[in-house]
C-alpha cells in the first residue's frame, strides 16, 4: 500500500503534455474541455460526458509527441500496453489478458475493422492510415461489446482520418532513422516516405490518395534461455551439458524433436540441434501501403464514401511460433453512407499470406533434409556408446555424439542453406516444409439509425431522449489450403463462418446534470445460441467542468476463425479448432499432456536414480497420467463494472481523469495439449504414453475452467502553464485476482501492475520551435504463452524530439529509447533498442 501511495503522489506531482499547438490560451482551453468523441456511444458527444472511459489523441498531438509515428504514440496513452514483436508489428491492448495476436481488442479505421481475417486481429497498422492522414485516435480501454460486438471485450481503437472536403492539398513526409546500434551487424537505416493528396473538385465531390513505403531492418529475437533445462536433472546434466537444450529463439529442438534414449544403463532426453532464429529469417522489413477515397456529398451532412486500402509487407510476426511474413498482402474495399440520422457501412477485407513461412517448421525440416530423425538418433546413440567406451565423461560423450549426428548438417549463411529456405518455404505441409499459405476474406455489413435525430426530433427536444438502433452481419470466407485449414465437410468448398447481431440504445438527459443510458445487444453465431450483451450507463455533471460516470456491461467473444477451424500439423503436433465439426472424438479419447509429462519424468527418475527397470517404473507411476476433461470450445464472456471522473481546475489549466474497473471473465478461450495413445488396448496404454513416438499429439482450442477476476485503475493529469508549456502524467494499475481454481489453461494476464508515463513539452517555444521529452516505466510481469513462460524484466525508456515549423515546412529530430537500453516487451520477442530519426514534412 505504501508503494502505491508513493507512486500516486509522484504522478500527481507530474503532468502530461497537452500537445495541441494553439497560440491562443483561451482557444486551447475550449479545445480541452469540449472535445467531441463518437466511438463510445456511436454518437457525437462531449468527451466529458462520455458514459465510459475514452482516450483521444489528435493529429497535432501526434506531431508534437516524442514518438516516431502516431501508432507509436499510442503507447503513452493512459491504460495502453504495447507489445513489440517487430519494428513494423506492434500490438496494443488495454486492461490485461494481452498477447501478440490480440483477438480481444478491436482496431478500426473510420469505423471499419481492419483485421486480417484468418487471424481475427489486425497486422499492427499495416492496413491503417499514416501520419499524414490521421485526424484523431479514440481508444476505449474496456469492453465495447454492447455496441460493437465481435471481439471488443478488452477494448477498441478507432483511427479517424481526414476529410478531403476540409483538408485539401499535397502533403509529403520523409522519415529517415537508424536502429540496432551496438548490436551484431551494426546500425541499420530506416526509411519511410509518405504522400497525401486531397482535392475538393466542387461542393459535391472530393477525393484523397495516400501512399507510403517503409524499409528497414528488424530487431533481433535471440534469447538462448533453455526452455527444457531440467530434462536431464536426474542424471546431473544441466546447463551447457544438457543434451535436450531448447533455447527460446532456437527452432528444431522443441518437444516433438526430442526422444528418450537408453544409453549405458540410463535414460537421457536428447534433442536435435536446431537453428537460431537469426539463421532462419530475413530481418529486413518492407511495407508498401496505399489508400484512395472518393467522397460524394449530397448535402454537407449527407455523404457517400468509397475507400480502398492496400498493403504489401515483409515482417516478423508471432503467435505460438515466430513467422517470417513475405509478400503478405491485405486489401480492404469499403462503402460508407453517413447522414445526421443514418450510418451504413459495407466492406470486405482480403488476405493473402504470400510467401510467408513458419520459423519453427523451417528449423525442424532443414534438420530432416540431411538426416531423418530415426537415422540421426541411431547414429547419436552409437557414437555415444563408443565415446563412453573410450573413456569420455558422460557430458563429453553427448557432445561427441552430437558432432557425429550433425555430420553433413546444412550450415547457415551458405548458398545451399539459402536454397533450402526457399524450397521448404514453398512446401505447404509443416511435417515436411514451412509455408504459410492462407487466402481469406471477411465481409461485413452494418447500419444504424438515430431515431430521434430527425424522425422524432421533437421528442428529443422536449424529453432529452435519444434512441439508436443498429444491426451488423459478418461472414468469414476461408479458402482451405490443406495445411492450415481444411473443410471437414468436403473438399472443394470454402469454409464459411457467419455471425449476425443488432442493438438498441436508449439514453435520456435530465437537464444538464444527469444522463442515463441503456443498451441491449443480441449476437447469433451459427454454431452457438443467441447471446445477449446489456450495457447500463450514468453520467452526472456536477458542473460544466466536472463529470462522474458509471457503467456496467456484458460482453461475449465468439471463437475466431483460427480457434474454430484450424487444422495445422506442425512437427508432429496437430493443432485443431475447437468446434465439434473439426475435433469430434479427439477430446473424448485423449490424455492431458501435462500429466503425461509428469508421468514420463517420474519414469526417468525411477530408472536413473533407483535402478528399477523401465517396465516396473511405468507400472509404478501409471496413476500420474490423467484422461482429458476438456471439451468443445464455447464463447468467452466478460462482465465489467466501471466508474470514472473527468474534470478541470485552476481556470481550466489542470485536467484530471480517473477511472476504476472490475472485470469477471468466464470460459477463457485457450489451448490445451493432449495426446492419444496409438492403441485401444487398455493394458498397453501406459507403455504407449511413456514413449513419445507411440502417441498422436494435439493442441486443442477449448475453454478454461477458471473464473478470472481482474481490476485496475488509471489516473491522468494534464497541466498547462506559461506560454504554451504543458506537462502530463498518467498512471495505470492492473491486477489479476483469481477466485476459482486455477487450471493453468486460462490465457496469461500478461500485464504489468504499474505503467507510468510522464512528459513535458512546448509546441511553440519560439517562432515555431517546439520540443517534448517523455519518460515511460513499466513494471516487471509474468508472461505466459505457448512459446515461453517467465518473468519479463521491468524497463524504462526516454523519448525526445525537437521540431521546427516554417509555414508549410516542418523538421522533427527525435529518438525513442534515446539511451539505447535494450529491453523485451514480452518473452520470445526481440530486444528493442534506440531508434533515432529525422522527419521532414511539407504541407501539413
């Protein structure tokens, strides 16, 4: 408690930079107090009277921030946690339970979800707007399911772009930077070239075109920490002597690449050698993206807008494994109709994974190209016996045996090795190759009607009542590739996954003091019964400058396409979607993998330490393995309560924003590993489960049995002083609290308890000269994933920038993590160092 109070007092004494560049102090205050948001209620409303927490970032705030881009600047918003799997792939989340493919957080551009369909989550901002076209960002840190349905149970972000009717002209930007300083290979150049052209033809028609091209070199993931360090503890082979060494960022030595060998009277777990990530992937990054929009205005308030977005990228991506994305393409066609009372959207997302590949499968199968697993282990065993017979120690004998087994092994950096990567990267079967070949589409249609805006305007005027109704439908279309997805109901047909929903929102203002709201949403997925999501809100305005808010809401998340339909055979482990149509019979016949591991470890100990026979050890410990008790996947659910306050003090120079929340999660969608012995004979099951080669291994999507509770709070302070000076401080606290049994299957909370952001700056210190310095600190936290579990160390960074405006020309010199202290935002990912840049801009 003392620590919490101390940090709170520290932040209260510090403040966040309000980065709008406004020379008139009175105008500045008006912008602060009466900013308008629309994401929280699907209606334009005063930020202070929003019924739930909303964080907003303007385009000028983005320019004045110390971050290299608007997407990077989101990390400094109250409540936001950012994971960094790659320079070009960053993942935002709020309020816990995050991961590198965050299907619980929705990311939209002008109200259109820009996710990659087969993932159910966006590829960072690869299909989103650039700095030149971003008007503002609105983030709801908390469930938004009652209005938006789908996956918005942790929160959502809406990127709002500029209107060509009001922001005409040509804008250019060149960003040149450098990263990877003081690393192997030396510093690398980063370049981003951007263009925006907007033109108003007449009062009815306008258009805009945006394009950008990014090149650079990625951060390196090169952790050598051993994931299997205790495999041979019963024989005393630890650390460098462990023949089952499995480094975090080494691939080809995972559990499916290991065997237990009986050698010289003892049992040893031995892994194949594998390759490190930096041997298997190209760390160069490329992202070419463009968008065009045609705006037709029937009246100033009624518009029809067509938008096309395209992205082609090379990058690193991470979920349970690390992937190299190459020629990965995303497209979006969108049509929007907007009037004062009617909003309608129809859009389609198109995904093609191009020449992408799985780094783990690549490492495994390069090993198998020169020698099969059986041949390698046979040679290893014979070489070990010979080495021991010649008088070598056990540890040295294992090393000698590995040298013999690896004779002829392809060496990274050679032409032959590069040719293998090209060949295996084009084989779409992870038992033999490594290709990721997925083609998918997502069709979405939605509409909403503000009944009281025009149809019943007199009701709104006389009673303060607002009624909003809406609907949406979404269909995922997956083209089966035979490796990642199959159609269990027949070849030659696409997989279809559909969902429909609708909502009714009613709110009423009682004068200028009290506003109450109620929303009821219903969603129907073809595989599940109707789900109801209610939301109740209240906002009380103590005065025009002080507002208190309360909200309770429920949210459901249906399984994503991958969670529902995946059918991946990866290195002898089959990852299968949780719908009965995909996994019928597996749950019923399988045994829990964790209990099998405990059983096999016990057998090893008995043989190696007590000298009993293997058969006796199996019989003695067969009570350790357990039949699987999980079953087919069900929707995930959250119930959330939130309270908050937003107000201004000291002639509106000080802003305070506080929020508290308490969540309950049921039916976490997660994965469980289970094995099926290749025998129906009950007397033989123990012997089959003791041998890795005599069982079929699965990783199944299912639900955790744990009910998880988490709670947290956020405090944001903004203070204006002097001539255009401003300071900002925000503090986010999050904690996981479990009140039911922990089955170890629920998704990792993966969230630090404390995140602190502090900054100071001036957007116009002298004749267009500005600066900002930002400090960020994040606590250590426990990371849980299928790749690696463990503690992520705390880290702190400083970002800084100096900028100068000369009419339509701007120069910005800055750096993120300017002291170049390398850190990991999560385990298994890259070490992130300093990034230093110069940005030249024209016309914005």
